C-alpha cells in the first residue's frame, strides 16, 4: 500500500509504527484503521446507510452511461461505470469527487496499471499512465478534504479519516492512502458484478427465475438518506405504486446470492499470501520461518474433491443450501479466517443491487444475436477477479 500510494517517508513511518502490536501506550495506526474498517463495513447501521445511498445512485449511473454512449454498449464499461459511481456516491456523499469523469478515469488508469508500480522504483517511468492517474486522483482527494466535503460522506469514511487524522498524517498522505483504499473496494467488485450480470442475462431461464424472485419482494428503492441512528429502525415509505422497503432486502434473494457466490468461486483468480511465523512441515514440504507462501485460490475453487465432477462449470444453484458450510467456507475470493476482507458484505450488496437493477429494468441482448463467452484474462499479478478477454457488446433498453 505504501509503495503504491507514494506516501511520504514520515507517513510510512507512522503506518509502520507498532503495526503488529497496539495498546494504549503504543497505539498503532495500521491496527486502528483495520479495526475501524471491520466494524463499520459489517452488517449494521453503517452498512445499511451505504447500501441505501448505493441503491439511489445505481439507476441514474446505468442510465447516464446509456445516455452518453447510446443503447449499444460494451457490457464491461457499462457495469464498470455503474459500480464506480454507485460505490463512490455511497462512500463520499453529495460532493463525491468521482462525479467528475476525469477523476474516475484517473482512478482506472491507476488501478489498471498498478502492476508496474509494485516494485516502488521509478514509477513515473515504469508505469507512466498509472502514475499520472494516481497523481490526478490524489489531487482530487486533497481538494475534497480541504473543502471539508468529507463531512457529508458515509460514517465509515468519516471514521476512517478520523483515525488517520488522529495520527497526524498530512492531508496529502491521507489522500494518497485513500487512492489505495478505494481500489481495494472497487477493483474486484467491478469484475464480480460483470460476471454475475453476464451470467444472469445470458441464460433466459435463469433470468426469468431471478425476475420472479425479485418481483416477490417489494420494488427496489433506496430509503431517504437518514441520520445514522435512524437507519436500523427505518420503516417502509409510501411512494409510487406501493411500499418501498430497505435496499438491503436484496440479500433475501437466495438464487441471486447463490449465483453471486458461484461467480465468486468461478472467476476469482490470484493468490492469498501468508508469512510463515515458524518452521512448519506440511506433507513433504518444509516451510521456513519468515518466508512467504502464495496460495492460489483456483486450486481450491476448482477442486473436484470439494465441488464434484462439475467443478469447472458455472452452476447458479450450487450455493442455494444455506447450511452448506463446506462449500461456502471454501470460497476464498474475499480471503479466509481473520484475514477475510472487511468490505465483503458491501461488495456483495453492490453486486446484487446491480444485477437486480439490470434484470428488472432492462432488456439486454447481444448485438450479434447470440451470446458468446468472452474468455478470461486471469494472469495479471494485480487481478483478484478475471477480466473478459474480448468485448461483450450488447443492446440495452429500458423495459
């Protein structure tokens, strides 16, 4: 994170101080920031607030892209735009810097090219586009913070920033760290949203079942933005044709959640890294203390022993049984154990809301007249979720 963000030497030291140990006498910025993230991104009022804001922003984000580019669009770009704008609206509030398309573009330049920045040496020359994107994004965050716009952001963002400010990080270092935090939230969520949307709309029978499942709930609509202490007790509000319920109702769609989990299993790539704390033997292998072990996720996700003979196929109903702990616990797309990604609940809700909105509000067909699997790019070191190898061009029209 430090190398990618370009944090100053003073900022690096504050991030590293007591990184592995934290107590009242020796507080740890790193430990406090991680704890704050876990608390405010788990199911509860803070997550509900972000979900409500997200659900408000998604319909306009989807429509805006079609208004700008027409009904014939690249599905990856359509989904990416919607997720990017929806997530950042939820996090940053009405003064969201990503409303400026140039800021959003700068972020994606940084995210798509950060592999060349990982060594931390000569970034301006080794990854010029990513470096330029990061610097533009940093400047946008500096302006956002200087204008106190974060006072209207989500509770999770305000709490995160309070931790950084309490340790006297400079405004620019805070902005640089934010470049990497938003990447942790956005990068894999976009990929999962794309594959889940594509899986849903390219199978006519599955699409109909998802539409029926969604119709069994009240029409999706975000609640009015409320003070945080009111969100947990929010009541349905009258609007339009019927009662509107909390946007978090989307998690009550078992088939859609099963499809999301299956896409997470099927399209997650990359590897988890772990540091060996003492010499240990596993079978015929000896792992020496202080070495790093990379655990490829697909070796678990594509296990015939765990998932049976159809392990290599996409099965939307694979995770319908909510008591199937063996299968669910072996999904490593968000890590495992105490190292599980704290943003996994928000990522899931984001994907479910995008898929539901597309399935319920749009008729989407391939421009070629036939759905063709786009293939996958999964060998980039920075990828956590595979990208499509070829474009999926579709015609999307409101129902």
